[in-house]
C-alpha cells in the first residue's frame, strides 16, 4: 500500500476519512469527447483469469462511451513492458494509454502528457493517492499518470506456516492473525535476526527460504526492503552517493549469513523462479505478492493451503515493504487524449478497483487509501482462510521502493542497473570484501548520477 | 516488340538499377543506424547537448565496462575457435560419407543454425534452469552432483559459450564442406602416389586450399559472435555479477533499460574500430592470396 513513510493505512484513513466519505458517493461523470479508438498497453497479470476481467470492464466502458477499446497485455518478464515503452516513446507511435511501473514514470515523463485534471478529479472523489506513489508520478509539478486498477503489488513475506511451525517453532498464524488482534510485542520480535534464525533451521530441514539475488526486479524489491530496514541507501534524498556507510555494511553482513542458508540458484533466478520454487513445495518462504499462492491454489493446492502472507521482518531502522505502484500514462502522441483521460478517471472508480481486487484474489492493492475499505477480499481469500489478510498492510510497515530514498529519476536508474543485487552478490557469492564491493557500487553510482 | 530506352540498353546502367533495392536496404538498415548511433554517442544523457567524446571517456573510467570488454573478447575467441574446430571436423566427417547419404546429415547438422536463436536458447534455458535443470535431474539420477549452470560465474560463461557454439558450428560446417568439395580430387590422388599420409594431405593440401574460406568464415563469425545478444539475454541477463555481459547486452542494459541511450550507443560503437581493423587485415590477406593464386 502506497503510504508515506511513517504513516499506516489506518492513520491515513483517519486523516482523510471525512472528506473521502462524501466524495465516494460522487458518480463518475463522463466528459466530452469520449469517442473514437483507444489502444491500451497494460501489464499481463500474474494471477490467472484477471486479464479477462479487465478486458470485460474496459469493453463495457467502450460500449457505453462509443469508444473502440483494444488492449494488449504485455508481460513484465524479460522487461518487455519497458522495452515496448522505449520503442513507442522513441518512435512516437503505439498505444494511447500505457501501463508504467513505478520507475518507468520518471524515465518517460518527457513523453507523457500531464493529467493533473484527471488526478485532481480522482482525489476530489476518492481521497488522496498515497505518498510513495505520489512521489513516482507527480514529477516537476505535474501528474504524469493516473492510478492503475491492476498490478499494484507489494513484496510480503509468503511463508509456509506448517514448515515454520515444525522446524523453526514460529506460529505465523498467531503472529499475524487474520484479524485486527495482532500482538504488537510479538510482532516487534519478527525481525531479520528472527527470520535468519528460522532460515537456518529450515535450511537444516532441507526446506530453505529463498529470494533472488540476480539482475531481476524481484531481487531489487526484497533487497530494497531489507536495505531500508537497516537504514542503508545507495544515494540519499539529496542525490548524493551514500553507499559507503555503516548501515550498508551492516546489511551486507546480515546478507552474508542469510545467503549461506539459501539455495545457490538464487543468483540465477528470474522473476518467476521464486514462484515456481515455493509452488513446488521445496521452499519455505519467499518475498512476493499473492501470485505464487494464486497459482499454487490452482496447480498445487496442498502447498497453497499452507501459504501465509505476512509482514516483512523489521530491521534496526524499521519495517519496510517494497511496493510497486503502477500508473496508466497517456503518450503525447496519442490521438485520442480526451477519451484516454476519461478512461483514467473511470478505472479509479471504486467498482472497477474492487472488481479487479476480487478478480486478482487480492493481488492488486489500491493506490487510494479509501478503496481499502470497500472490499473484504483479503479476509475472505483462501484456502487457507485468512492467508492473505496481512498482505494488505496492517501494522507498522512503511512502503519503500528500490533506489529509495534517492530522487525518482536516480532511483529508477539504480533499480534498472540492478546495482544493489550486484553489490550483494559480489559479497555473498563473489567473496569480495565490503570495501571492494562498495567501491564498485560507488563507481557504478557515478554513472547513475552523471548528467 | 517494345524497344528499351537507350539508357536501359547499357549493361552498367541496368546493373546499377538492379542494385538500387540493395543499396536502399544497406542505407536504411546499416548506414543510417550506424551514423545515427554515432550521433547519439556524442550527446549528453538527456540527448539535449553535444558532448563530443565525453561518453567514451566516461566509459573508460568504469570497472564494469572493462570487465565487459574482457568478457566479450573471451567469449568471441573461445566460441569461434570451438565453432571452427567442430565445423571442420564435422565437415570432414560428412565429406567422407558417400554423396547419396550426405544430404540427410547436412540437413540434420544445420538444424541448430536455422532455428531462431531466441527459441532454441529458451530450450537450453530449460535444460539449465537454476532450480529444476533437466540436465541436473539426469546427473543426480546417476549420483553425480548438480552443476550451477547459470548461477556460478565459470559455469554461466561456459553455458553461454556452449550454446553459441551449438548454434554457430553448423555455419562453419556448411562453409567448410563447400570448400572441401571444391578441392580437385587429383591433388589428393597425386599426393597418395607420392606416399602422403592423411595428416600430410590435410596440412599440405586441404588447409592451404580452404585457407581463404577459413579466414572469411572466421571474420564473419567473430563479428556476429561479438555482437551476440539473444543467448545472454535469455540465459543469464548478464548475471551472475555482470560476468556474462557482452557489448550488446551491456549496451542494452545501460541504454534501453536504464534510459541512457547515448552511453548505450557508445558501448555498442566501442567494438566497431576493433572489428574494422580485424576485417581490414583479414580481407587484405584474402585478397593477396587470391591474387597470388590467379
């Protein structure tokens, strides 16, 4: 959930509750010019069956507004979403609306039209867009995209409750119950050290935990939350290189220990490897949205019924969860910008967001806080009953993204060049000293910061 | 009967006209992209200002870039040597088969070369899959240890070279086979009458006769191997630890994925002078040998 650091969903809801409540009742009002043709490039959803629901929703909108809507579902595997965006932005031709992952908005801001009017309407109707997401799409004083109804996700801890209980003595269902009755003192003890101790025990039982340390998005995501929880950063908020710090060394020291009890294959994992691994029954924990669980429910129900989604472990600087906000932007070469704006407004409507949430079985986290109270999908999803309850942020987690806390343009390049996964692998796999690995990272970061 | 205009009755004019589509293709798909890449390489990151050679001087200060240079050369040299050796051995083997049975062997041996590399590499990826490698499954059935094909630096480099050799060796095979068939049989008969053995025939007849083909094939292969992209992209994405990046994949990472197109263009242009010098030397030698034979 995209909330400003230090603010929980509940706090935000309290703050915006009154204004949002009235606005929620406001109907969707179509503006002039919704006609013609609209081509959308959106993300091919990880959860089976979700694409079809989005297709139906958009087709209905098209029929109602006399717009011919065509959708291309583009996979994120192999960075195809980014490659297509690069091709379209340079050619000045392609889709009208394009789905942009968190780091793609700053990369393509020069080709995305400002949609301030759209976002202002959405905020007026449904309440504010949370802080981290705002940071991604509100650039140089203008909104460059509207909140997407699909694929916003966070990297929760997805763990086998049976294996954690049997081999590590940790009852995840007690620690993170499927209700608002969690014991904050117990949760407070769920830190990286506790996770590491459990990992050692699970490794001994031949059911290790696993997370990619390879040049892929999944690596950047879970390492971002771990680095943030140690207060470690590559580049600080002022845009200065900050890799040579005690916090970075502390995080690397911890990862050196953790990597020893993870499978060696994590250095070559792609974004689907962790899913396959936990679905196969071999692994005991990964950091992921509920797509692994959703596929397991279909293909490996015996595994799915033991998967429990819970908070990310805490570090000395707090508890952070990686969040990927997706925005739908309108290319400046779109020939039907009026209809595109209308569609952006429409997909932020509660009925669309809730429909997508239910279709994705809870995967698609809303970017607007008020939408969280419109569904009970996380409480009802299962089996296991309540297994997804804590996928929606419930406790003291703050959201983070890779490259945090660097300014968006710099964070995007840190992420895309996979500097953090490479830094970690240099130490944990390559056996480099902390100084050498950090020296390499600083050399790379000079490239990131060049004008 | 219609009479051709005088211009078209001149053979050189017809030849030029017939070459126009080819010139257009070369201009559009080779010359224009090349000069555009040169232009891009002289711009700043935002592509708003001319910076001369700054992108190249910046690259020279990057550790990862020099690692990519070393890896690309290692990859190209090892892969081309093995492709040439395997191609030569296979060509010889097929050449000894009676002509009637050669066709099916030639066809089978060409399969790796004609399948789109991105697809065949995907097949290899399933064999090397980090966690559920089919090869490792076989190895463990025979109580042998699993091999970290893609997660260990040595094995990842081995894997991408292996796949490149698998894809590229048939090209050498077919070129060498054509060259072997063009050698007059009388030369071997005369050598046999003089008491030459198989190795002597190979070193004193076969190799000299196919030397030009070897040189041109090697040059062509070095160019395409150094420019390889799909194998690394599908198998390792440059990992682990950036140790399998080649010029093309690193240029892609820096230029397309990280949004620094001018720097990416500079990386991809870096191999141009090296290849140009290599091509000049090899083609000059080929020309000289051809002239001496004439």
